[in-house]
C-alpha cells in the first residue's frame, strides 16, 4: 500500500500512532484496506463471513416516488371523505321537500284508489296500506343511504350494471316475466310481490356512469373514451327494454345517460348533434307510424292527435283524463270529491293519478305540487354543484335528471302534450318497489350533501 513519506519523529511532533490516522485520511476511499484503530477490513469481499453487506438507508424498502405519492393522496382523500361522512349534516331543505311529497302522495293515492280498491278487493284501503308499508321501508332506506358514505357506491357500480342486465334478460323470457297490458315488465310472484328490473337498471346506469365518467376527465373529449363505451351500454339497455316493451323506461335511461355524458365533459357539438338526432328519430318514428309502416304505438299516436275520434276504445283513457282535468277548474272539487275515479278513468291510482289531483285540487293545487317538485329539483342540483368531488356531482345530477324527466313526461302524458308512454308519477303513483327505490335514491343525494365542504369564513 502506498504511504506518504514520514518525517522523523521529534518531541512535540506527530507520533507513530497518529501517522496511521494521517495515512487513513490521505488515502483514497477505494484504497483503504484496514482501520487504523482496529485493523479490521473496511471493504471485505463478498466471501467475508463475519460482515454482512448493507444497503444504504435510502434504498431500503423504498417505493417508486410516483406510486407512493398517489397511494398517499388516495389515502388522504379517503380519510377526508370518512371524516366528512361522519361529521357532516344532511341538507334539511331537501329532506323536508322529500317528506312533503311523500306525505302528499300517500294522501292523494288514498283518495284516488279507494273506489277501485273496494271494487276489486272489498277493502277500500288496500292500495293505501301496501303503499304506506313500502313508504316506511323506503324512508328507512333513505335514512340508511344518507348515513352511508356514497363513495362506497363506486365499488358496486359494475356489479349493479351486470345484475340489471341479467334481470332485463330474464324478464323477457316467457314463463318467467309477468305480463300485464301486453307488456312483460315484472318479475316475482304475481299478486304477492312483483318488481320491475327497469327500476334497478335506472340506478345501475347512473352509478356506473358517475363512477366511470368521473375518472376520465379530459378523456371525455375523445370519441373512443367519451362516447363509444357509453353509447354501447345505452344501446344494449334500450334493446332489452324495448323487447318488453318499455318505451318510457328506455327514454328515461337514454336521456339520463346522455345528460350525464354532457355534464361529464363531452364535446358540445356532439351534444347538439345528439339532441338533433333524437328529435329526427322521433319525428321519423311518428311519420312511419302514421304511414302504417310501423304498427307499434299506432293507436297511441292517432289518439294523441285527436282522442275524440274513438271515445269508447283507444281514446277512452285520454278523454276521461281531460274531463277530470277540466272538471277541477281553478280550485278543484275538493279532496275526495272527484268523480272520474269511480271506475271512469283507468289507472286512476297509477299513471293517471295527476288527473285526479287536478280534479280535486284544481289548477292551484296542481301548480303547488309542480312547484314543490321544481323546488326539489333545484335543491338537488344545488347539492350537485357544491358536491365534494366529480363522482358526487355526477351521481346527484343523474338522480335528479331522471326524477325531473319522469315528472315532466308523466304530466305531459296526462295532459295530452305527448303520446301515452305508461310512465308513473314519482311519490304519487301506486308501486311499492318504485317508491322504495326513489326514496333510497333521495338518501344517496342526502349522503352527498353531508360531505359538502363547509364555507370559509372571511
């Protein structure tokens, strides 16, 4: 080993032992063989048995910086959501509007249904009692969904979509699906418990679209990422539902999905093209029906133009609905005093319950109910605008859009604005599973409202 030249040792100069330290400090690290103190090897070979090779501290259990940062970011976001879900308060105005509509709906259902319930079952409160039970179940579901962290719905989005597709395929099989009024839309035991798979499909599409679109952001501007996957899903659901057939449910699912895609960042020119395309298809369908090319819905289109052409058969229901609306006048005949519900108006407690509302409460009462619906929609979209994240925003937008479309279409059908499509009025029409699911969806909106960030002071 090379050593520096040592001068002779004199009194007061560097000692022999100190020169070992000088050699150690002046020798390059790669050439240092032994310690000047212990004589042990500083750079042992891999075969040295008594000394284990150690990695620097910076290399021990070190994760890639990007993945580690993303993992920590997600964990932080999840902790914030959990804290907000535990400590946040629900939106009280939205809850009060939901409860108000539920109560008014039950009262009007009792008034509209007791003649047919007495005639069909011998119990005037038959429909009312069943609806009240489902309302209680729905309110329990609302409370549970409001306490449930809505972020957990992300994990169930694909499962809900697959389940709804399976049920929609199951319901169209003869012998399994229950058929009423030439439509096979129900599963279950007829007369005991039935439900429409389309109700589950509506929620499944909303949850899946909200989860998927919220993750894509700028990719929604691309045709391959932002249009094709969702168009395929909506197309499959539309085909299955039209095989029942279920036109109103198809319109709700396609309309809700399209609006969620637009809110999620789809290109604006595609929005205009989609609206124009739907309008063109609708006009073409009406023309083909009028020309006799398409037979499905021909009587509905004809009676929509002039229901008085056949007041005893195809136009009977529309005529009786218009009579009920006109009989109510400005202030109505009074609660329970309507006449059309006494076996004149078909489906008076179901799709055409709004005609009974107009007859008994008049124009003023009908406008008040429509105003309550409007207030609920406005408050729901306010929650969507102030939601903590994109997933919450899209989730609420989907639920409130579906509700708004359903209310509009039902009132439009009852008043003769659009052809009859067989669509119910939320919170009012008879249908236990539909009411329970609607209240559960309102609970999801309340869950999103609990995590709205608190406003900053100053």
